[in-house]
C-alpha cells in the first residue's frame, strides 16, 4: 500500500521544503522589485505639423518627419494660413524621440508597441464639438532600420480608421481645451525594426467626414512599450523555471510509470497542468530577437489562457476526487466533470474568440479595434460578460465542492476514534496535509488578488529608505509568476506517488487493525496503489 | 590642525566666489534673463549660441549643448508675452513694461506685484516650452529623470518631460546661483510658483494593456496641460500675491533664519516688495469688456459707450464636398472706452 509523497513526508522534511519554496518565492519578488525596471514605459510624442502639397494624398512613398535628412518644414497651426487646406496637413510622429543627446532606436527586447492618440481641441463658440462624434483618421506607419538612409522610410501598414471622440469641457471659454478621452490607435505585437514613423491625416472625402471635430490644436501620440530590462528579467526567470518544471515533470511521470497501475485522473490532471505551465514558461521571447513575430501578443494571451484553464480545471478535479460522488468501482474520468468543466470551457472559449477578434485581426491591421463600431462593442461586451458569468459560476461550483469535501472530512473524523491509534494518527496527518494544501491554494489566490489590488491603489514605486527603491508592479508580476510556478512545482513533488511502504501494514497484530486491513485491501481491489487519501474516503463510504 | 586648514580653505573659496559674482555684474543671471526675455520685443539676434539674449557663461554652454534651445527660448518668450497681454487686456495693468507710460518707472526697477508675476510667468512659459520641445523631439538632450537604470534600452520612466523642463528652467535661470539674500529668495519663490503652475496642469492618464487588453498591466503617464490653463492659475496667484517688508535693504547678506521661517509660511504665494503705483492715471482711453469691467478699469471716472460694427464668420456650412463656406455677418456691438 503506497500513498503520495505528502502523506509519507515527515513534518520536518515538509517544513524544510516549504521554507525553501518560500525563499524561492521571496527571491522572485525581490528580483522583480530590485533588478527589473517597471514593466512598461510610456513616451509622449507631440505631433509635428507638416505640409503635404502633393495633389494625390495616397502616395505611400512620401513620408513626413521632423528629424534627419529630408525633414519637413513644420507649420504652426496657431497662425493663419491661407494657402493651407485641411487636406494638406500631416501630423508626423517619429519614434522613439531622442534622449540625452542620442538618437535612440527601439531594441527587440522591447517586444511590443502600443500607440494611444490624444487630441487637443480648443473651444470655439462657432465650432462646438458634439459629444461622441466620429473622427476619421488616415494613419500610415513606416519603419526604418539603422543601416537605412535617413529618408529611407518603408511602409509598414496603412489604414483609414474611424474612432469615437469623446470630449467635454467645463469652462466654455474660447481657446480653452476640451477634455478628450484617449483614443487607442495601434498595437504592434513585435518591435522588430529600429525606428517607426506615424503619419496621420484627417481626410475630408465626404461632407460629413471630420466635420464635427472642432479646431485641433495639437495631436499627441503616447507610445507604450515593454521595458527591455523587464523583458530580460522576465525571460531569465522563464529560462530558469522552464527546465525545472520540465525536469520535475519527467521525474513525476517516471514515478507513475514505475507503478503497476495505470495513472489516475488526478495524476493526469497534474501532468497536464505541468505541461500547460511548460507552455507558459517556454522562453519563446528569444525568437523575437531574431525573427519578426507579430503574433507574440496573441500567443502570450493564449498561453496564459491555457494555463489558467488547466489550473481551474485541476482545482475542480482535485476537489471532486476527494469527494464520494463517484462509483467506487469505476475509474474516474474527466467525463464525470463535464458540467463543472463546461463553465471553464465557455469562459475560455469566449475570451479566446474576443481575443481573436481584437488581437487576431490586429495581426492584419494594427490599427484595428473592435471597440469602434457599435456592433463590435456589443460583440466584445457579450463575450467578456459571458466569460465573467462563467467565471462566477465556476467559483460557485468550486466553493460548493470544497465545502462538501470539508463536510466529508469532518464526518470521517468522527469515525476516527474507532480506528487503531497508528492508523488514526496517519489519517489525521493526511487530513491535516490536505487542508494545508487547500490553504496554500487559497493563500496563493489571495496573495495574487491582494497584490493586484495593492498595485492598483498604491504608487508604482515603493521606497524603503534613501537607497532601496522597490519597483512594485514588476515585483508583483515576477512574484505572482514565481508563485504559481512554485505552487505547481510543489504539487508535482508532493502528489507524486511515494515508494515508501507503510510500516503500519506489516507489523500489526491486533484484531481491530486486522479486520480493517482486510476490509481496506478488499475494497480498492485492483487499484491498490491509489492515493491513500482518496481510498480512505472511499472506504469510509462503505463504513 | 587639519580642520582649521579646511575651514580656512572653505572661507577663502567662499570669498572668492562672492568676488567673482561681484565682478560679473551687480545683477544676478536670474534677474537679467527674465528681464531681457520679457522686455526685448524685437527680433534682434545677439551673438552667442542663445541668440535671444546676452547669455551668461553657463547659459552659453547650455545653448551650445542643445542646438534646438534658441528656438524654444523664442517660443517661450512669445508665448509669455502673448499670454500676458491677452489675459491682462482688461486690467488696469495691461502687461506694459512701464507704469503710467513713464519710461522711468520700469516694472523691473523694484519688485512690484507685476514683477513677481512676470518672474513666475517667464519661468512657467520656459518650463512649458521645454517640456513641449522634449515631446516633439526638437530638443535632443532631454533626460529620463527618475530612472535608475542607465543602459540605453533598459531604462524605465522616460516620459515625464515636465520634470526635465523644470530642471532645465532652474538651471537656465541659474536658480541656485541667485544668492540667498532676501530679494533673491523672493524671486526664487516666484519662479518656483511659475513652474509649479505648469506642474499643476499635469494630468495622469492611464492605458490598460494586460492579458487580453485587461487592466492586469496598466501604464500611466503625465500629460502636459495647455499653457493657457497655467496662465489662468498664475493670474489667480497675481491677485493673491502678498507683500513683504524688506528687512535689510542695503546688504546682500543671507537672510536670517527668523526671516526664512517667516517666508516658509507662504511658500505657495507670489511675493513682492513694492506697492504698485496708482495706475488709474493711464487707463484713459482704454477699452473695457463690459460695464462691470469698466467700473474697475476706469477708476470711477465713467466711460463712453460707442457702437461699432464687427464682422465675423457665421452660418458656416459645408458646400459640395470638402469646403466650409461661411457668411460674413456684420453685427453692431457696444464698445466701451474709459473717460
């Protein structure tokens, strides 16, 4: 009769292991907080107004920029220009902007680029901006690399997009600015080239187009990219965790194969959880340093989605397997959980569809946004609400299952005094450890939630004293990432089948124990090597 | 023995610093810069790399390092003057450089309420223009303050151009070298209020870009407000400025801790030393906005109501495609002139 490692581990060893894992956890948190810079960085770019005198505006070889050879002559929109029509105006955004006397270029470590548009519209009593009016933007994105000449811009992508301009104003005085909401402009999944250039025009092809957007004074584009330093720390963490999890997974699987029985559902779930984690851990980011992979944002979402789906399913099965719902003779399978798991599936699928509609389409057109049209907004909201509802249903299910498990365990506790002392102690230990792991799960989840809320409330940087500055957001990310890795690592270790034999079973002689032993060995039948906790509970149903 | 040597060296060096200060001119750079930026209304190009003004050694160096700065200085100067003239159009002091049209009564002669305001205004305008210059890429030396990683691609927090604008303005006006006598302390405070007026217009904006675009990752940045909002705040400061008595007028000695403590109380207000002369003499013939405004502007002398026709664009509409056509409407409006 064998059990899992957690049941056979002495308290001292368990304490050592837990301490070690906690230390690892602390290290992850501190690495994020002390070594890594903040996860993402924003840069405000003020658009330079250039004059496009060409008649045809759809020439994509002509680019306007404000630095370097062939730069345009900037126009001041504050002055009156009689020779300038709205069609001739181009807002140029050249990124990245120079800093500290150097012309910086984007590094591939910076991973992605998100652009947000902010429009400064000044109030004119003659031209009031209606709330929720539509702005049409002709946006063109070009790229250039270091070895290219300074005017060698090449078209990356081009699109005419509609966006909702939500503006209001408190004091209606001329020249005062409207309070306009952010306009999401583009999302690039890969930052492959060194320099980017955005040209924005406001076309007026139809009478109604861009007619109610007031007097535009300035245009700002804020570009957000992941910090190179953060990526390096993140990828190094992945590089460390990936082989560790792979290693422990192989060890886990080999241990199961050494047994005579087939793996049970819980072990299969653990294995798939490990595989999902490996999928999440795989440092694919290294590839972006060499290849242009715009699907990385989408892939990142999918990887996280798969991981969370597996983790949620595992919790369900974990709780369910320690219950008495299934027929003792049948091998439990995933089919029994289809009702519970369908909540996870629906949530994941709706999120996946939403993500494909947003980030999937962005692979083709980085300027695309699902939120622009009313239909798209409704669709996106439907999927998100669906995902939200199924998450809620899932947690209700889970809480119910866990509640039932605890009820069961407390019932069985009552029958413990009738057992022999050695066995009783052992069962008490199992219950204790089961609760302990339950608590660990709750603690991990709670820490994640608390950490997230803290990050929302507090400032980005925490100062301990003059010299030690803690980058909280990064620490939160690496901390949570490390935590779930460690959590799954410990699950794989502690729930692997143990090879130790219970000494209790061999040297007992008293009657009570013998009768129990007979009963015990008879019940599980061929599956004698099942996790002892499960068998303990199953046995109790017969009692 | 060693300590006495060190202290004597320190004393010597301090004395020599004072001496050089005296040689360079009686007026500190702070005063000189603000005055010349605000007074010079022609487009004269001065020799040296700063072009708009006769620069000090440090300023010349700063302009040389950053070639785009002379353009920014012009922008800052024009922005300050235009904003001042527009905001004070209907006030007794209409942003003129001299009081009551008497060339001897320059507003820079003493520290009047208006002088204090102009120090704040120039500092605000310079800060704003530099921050804008950083964002548009016209200035190339803007630094990334608040980052603690120096590697090119590794840094965090490069977006806050206001901080750089503030630092640049303080450096350019040689804020630290302005001295610590009472006059300098007052001017320094006024400059600070100007810079802070721009800082108060910063608005934090955030964008979520985490898992599936959710707010698991959120990046926030500060958005520079428009200059006319800062100007509105500065005008409030102008009206709430407080007057201080000069403690030791003749000496350039550092102020005593007692005075300093007194100054600490009103850190958030513009400070001036001299009462503004009565400006009612010069408001004759000034145009006022409405009857209410005339009551103050004309100092109770009454006003003349005239009629004039103003033409403006009205009934604008789209014609065919892509052309905005407006009618010119002629409207008879009252206009008021002070007696």
